C-alpha cells in the first residue's frame, strides 16, 4: 500500500523506539568482536538470499550448534524443511568457512576492522569475493548492517518497491551491477535527507512498513 510522506513520518514516530533498539542490538554485536557470532550472522545472510528473513531465521536456528563442525551433507539434512535450497546453501557455508579459516585464520572481525572508514572496500571484500559464496551487494549490506556498521542500504524487494512508489527510483527492479546498486543507495540517502529520517533507521522503517515486523 502506497504511503504519503506524512504517513511515513507517522509510522516512524510509532516505530522509532523499536527501530533504535534494534540498531543498538546490531551495535552490540560489533562491540563484542566475536568471530563465531560474526560468522553466524554471515550465514544468516547467505540464507536470506533468494528467500526471506523468516526463512533465514528458521535456517540459522537449525544449524547454529553445528556451524563450525558440520560438513555439507550434515548441513543439508539439517536444512531440509527449513530452507528452499538446502544443498546449495550447505555448499556455500562449507566453502566460505574453509576460506575464512585458511585466509584469515577465522579472524573476520580483524579483517572488517582493517578497512577503517573504507565502507566501499569493506562491502566489496564480501560482495565481490568469489570465495564468500552466496553474498552479493544486498546480502553484504545486510550482514554489515546486522553487525553494527552504518550507511549501507539493504535493497531488497520491499525497499525497492517503496522507493519506487515514492518516485525515488524509476523502477523496483533489483540492481544487477555494483554501479546500479550504489546509484540507488545514493538516491535513498538523498530521500533520507529530504524526509528528515536517519538513513539506517529509514531502511528498517521501510522494510517493517512492508512486512509488519522489525527483524534483522
């Protein structure tokens, strides 16, 4: 259902406290610098690609106790009835875990921290890395937001449709290249300034207005 700017502000007032609390939750994940927790959040985002946040949550609950030890077959069995692509997602998890162990000694927090203020490079490390499977620009942005980084738009179908309805973008079609992704992200940032709502809060607001939930 389309909204006016006035209605957007009304829903923002209603949800502002809950949205800010969720962003604090994300900040606390980064403050702990727990590599296992960061990997869990990365796997959650691998699950949400081509699926939904709810499916991602159900799937991560199934595999969480086995994230560091299970092989592909074990993951696949655990994901049957939880995820629509149990075999491919199992393959992605095992490949990515092996890469992180061999290339970073599993010190993912240290790697992310090394980028400093280079937000684009940090996202590229995830989205353009052939050894981090199942993660494109949307999923990389999702992961970084969920572990406490700011300034990344999660351009899923809900956000894109809303931006299109507000005439921020011409079409709700998902961006197919990095250049297109960044162009929409910049338009969303301009929209954030125009409506006077913090960019990271706006992302959660637009998503929750579509889904009725403030998840992650």
